[in-house]
C-alpha cells in the first residue's frame, strides 16, 4: 500500500468529482424501482454492516467445499481420468483438506461465524462466464448495476451517506467490470463514487512492511503548493478542489492505517491474496464509513487444465487468508463485518484429459462473520451426483428435498443486511436466503 499505489485513488477521486467524462451507459440504474424500496433505519443503525465481497472469477469448483461424492466417482469409475490415490483427504464435514478444507474445517469448528451454502444453483443452466457473472454480480435479471452501487443509491436516497462519508465503496485490485458500473456510478453524488486501490504485488521480505510512503508525498512544501494553486485557480467548492481535498483525506487515512499494528495473534499468509485480505480488513476495521469492499483473489479459477494442482494451491491460500481475516475480526471485536465468497459457477467433477474441471451449475457460497446480524448455520444444503455422461459430465446438484437458491438471492441477502426490508424489488423478485423455509429445525440466516 505505497503512496504511489494510491495514485489511482487520486485519479478515481478526480473522475468522481466530475473532471473525467463518463463513457459508459447510465440508464440501467434508473430502471430499478428505488421509490418502492423500504429501509428500516433502526436495523441499519443497529447492524452497522460492512461487507467484503470476494468474487472468484472463472468459477471455483464446489469440490473444495463438498467432496462427498468422490467415493461414488471412484467406485463406479465415472471420471474420465481417475482421481489420484493421494492428496484427497476429506475432513469430517466433507471438505477437501488439501485444497483449503483444513481452514474451512477450522473456521467451522472454531469460535467463528461460518456458514457454507452447498446448493447455490443456477437453474438457467448457464455455464458461460459472461452470463453467469451478470447473474451473480448484478443481482437482477435485466439491470446491469452491481450490488455495491445499487446499495449506495438506496443509502443516498435515505440520507445515510453524505459528503462526510469516507470511501463508502472501495474496489481493491482495480475491482471487476461488473462491480465497476461507471454509468451507474456517475449518477451518484461525486463524493460517494467508488475509490479504487491497488495492492502491491511483491512478496517475501519486501512485503514485511508494504505500507511505505513515496518521497513525493513526504514533501510537505510540494503538497502545500499544489493545494494553494488549486485554491487560487478554482473556486473553493469546484470539482478540482473537492477532488484534491478528497485525495488528501484518503491519503491521510491510508497513512493512519499503515502505521497501525496488527493484533499479535494475527498473521496473514505471505502471498498477494494475503496482502489483499490484510488491506481490506485494515480498512474495514479502521473506517466504519466503508460499507462495501469488493475484490478478487490474485488468481483465476477457470481451470480446464491442471485443476487438481491449481485449485489445491489456490484454495489452500484463499481460505487460509480468510481464516486470518476472521482472527483479525475477532481480535478487534468487530461483529459487524461479514465476508461473502462466490464466483461464476461450480465445476464438473469429471477430471478431463488435461487434469482439469469444466463448467458446472452448482456452487458453494461461503459466508463468514457478521455475528451481530447473522446466525451461524454451519453447512446448509445437500447434493447428489448427477451423471449426465459417464467419463465426461458429472455435477453436484441439490437433492429434491434440499434448500437451494438462485444467484439473485445473494444480492437480496446483501441488501437486507443493510436494513432493506423488501430487497426483492431490487432483484426481480428473488428473496433473501432463508433455509428455515425448507428445514423446519433451521434458524433463519438473518437475525433481523
């Protein structure tokens, strides 16, 4: 998090202030019936929700969170290539231990909030990246506005965010194109538009202290001269001056968190994803104004080849990073931060000739934290193995009696965390996740 890494933040602030033209369409956001949205300010104030959205571009295999069908695949010789005899240990709750399941089991067994929904099923049977990403990220069948921007439009209408709100929406690593929503963003007041922060690439010794200033920003006289020139040339409230003030405010905040020490019991993995998670948690813990951070790990998941190696390494790293984030959350007493992890889709369980997994429809959605407003449900949903074509197409899918939900329900649940009472008006009719509607002995996912 060097100061130079935050130059893009400055550019984002200046664009948000109206200096740069908006080139993408903005009409979609107006299609949403914001006038029909009901928000309970008491719930909003009580929850004080902050969310870290982690999107798994390319689609993580649901095998990591649900390898319970491996024995059947081996017994009936269903996979194109046989699964190796070693490296596939199943934890007591059915996670792939070597591929991140060890951390998943730790988080489930430990004193953490962890719910794993195994039956997030796209009934449209779409397996293309573009269409799947639209369904999962936008939260509406036709309106192309990402969840964070839609939320900010609602909060703005209810006067819950204003010009004093610091970085209400942060995109790490440049964000994702469907979270970007420049058209929809341009319709927000300039001070509420997204801030983009890049995370350093380096690892090892160079990352022991990644929060270093660049010399240009240590030159107080230069900074004062820039501000003075801005005030002389422009009115006090003009876009350039506002952008400069916003940049300075953000810069000062970054300087503050870079000097803060992590709790002694918290250590993030020495990886780029570890740096991303650490940066996100530092911001959320220190700045209650940040309502949403969206990001992706430092790797993609479209493993049509070498999936058994790629998924194993990446899954182990990702969930170790999330485990560290939960320790960070717990050590700082933050019960209002939640982390949700999902992607394009799940994957086929048949190992192809290139040791890869192809696209599937069902996936596991992981939801952590948020103890103040979420119930800890553990593992939710049951699957069977759908053999569409032996030695080619094997998928997990919800059993006939299992709870399941469509992609849009993630958005609906996300909105409800912030006090929106009828989130289905923003998702084309899809309601929030609630397995208690199927399992009579299950608590609702949301407490309020």
